[in-house]
């Protein structure tokens, strides 16, 4: 079954590969950012505190995570439909799968993945493997189109919190900027911007008391209309799971408007997720058994 996707108006460029949307251009804040060595040292210290608060080596070394929960979408501040229960399995760095039951009420509520509207209730698996995306039902496999379905997911993966803290910080040419203390999500935070060698920037807001990430923000310009867009993600309700502090509440904003929320009920790490979970042909065959 081919489902009709309702997509957020987001056309940011993502990872530069033939099957992906174009690479996003970095658009850091227009305010002057300090560049002195002491500032960089302070930024690094704050980021190290955040990594330690998230679990230190347990956070840095987990290889897969399975999540269960419920997710909702919003339009102009109002929820759209009753939401959807989902199971998500992610294997670092480029394998991801979301399973859910599609119905007419479902919109695009998932934090990273735009869940489509179905014409009837059916089990759907959305699979992302490398720079490819697939929708799998009992009727077979459909390749996702690059612009509207695959591109938004790849962008979010590229700018994800885990990618910034576990990949960007180790890349050559990364620049760190401590921008002082402020308030985010009604909490006192330290603000740090991480910029990679491609001038792509992500600003993190880290709780001044617990050092846990409170908010993540990045900007990009639509390659078609050149308009500047802001994507933000707020993390809350942290709980320790296998020595990893895990945000059970996740809220996404697009240009200042709430666009989605996800509430986890369960999370488990390092369960040894096999690669066959992310093979669309294998998953399609299992649905027909």
C-alpha cells in the first residue's frame, strides 16, 4: 500500500550523497561569537560535563537503542489527531526503523521520522538504511522519495544530539563557542555552539545544574526560496537506563511553532539489533509469513 505523506514545510539540505537532498548550509547566529582560546576551553569543559551527565562512556559507547512510546503532531499549536504508538529501533550510525499501525488519523508525529497517513489500518515499517529509505507493508516495499520523505529524516539525523556530541566533536576543524548563561525551556542553561568544518552549526543549551541537554537548535536556508528556517528540539524527563540518561519526553519546533512530541514508555540499549531488522526485503518477507 502506498500511503499519502503529509510533510512539514522543511526543505533543508542534508548529507551530500546522490540519493539525499543537498547538504545544508550552516547559518549560525548573526551575533558575534567569541573565538579566543579561553572561550573554546570553556565551551569544551561545558560539553564534557554534558557528556558525563549523559552517562560518560556508557553514553559514548552504546551501539543500538530500542524505544517504545507514543507520539503526536501539532499544527499552529494544536494537536492533530490522537497520536500513534510506535516502536523504534536505531543502530548507529545509519540504521533506523519505526513500526506502527497506520490509520486515517495518523499524521507526521514522530520526532525524527514523518509518519504517513494511511487509508486503512495496517502495520507499517519505516526503514532507513544508509542514505536510503523504505516503507514496508504486507503488500511490499516502496522506496521513499528523496525530497519530501527521505530528506527531512536525513537532515535530522545529521544534526541530531548524538551526532553532535559523538561525531562532530571528534572531527577535524570543529570550532566551539561558549555564549554564556541564559534560560531555555524555563531552565537556567549554558549556551554552546558547535560548528563543523563545513560551517554547519548547532547550538546546545545545557542545564546549568544537572548539565544535561535541555534544548538543541540549528538553522538552515531553503535552497529554493532562500528563507531561513529554525529547527529546535527540547529534551525533558530524563531517566537512567543502563547507565545512560535518557530523555523520555522530546518536543520538536519548526520556526517557533510546536510540530511534534514523543513520550517514551520504555528504552533499552545494546540489545544487539541484527542488520536484518533494517533490510526492507527481509522485513517484507516476514510480514507475509
